[in-house]
């Protein structure tokens, strides 16, 4: 996967977490936010190395 695809996937997970939070599904949205944050940190660390 190239960088653009990873960024789009991370944004999609973040947006779906936001929609889940608005609709009241707090456990699912928390999980999606956490996975988006982890994916973002992994992408940033891979770019540095």
C-alpha cells in the first residue's frame, strides 16, 4: 500500500469513529479512534526510518 492509500484508510476509520460517536455507539467509536491513532503513529514512524 502506498502512502495515499494508508492516509485514506486512516481517515475513513477516523470518520467512521466520529459517526459512531455521534450515533451513540461509544465502545465501537473508541475502538475506531484508537485504531486510527495507532495507524497514524505507525505511518509516521515508518516514514522517519
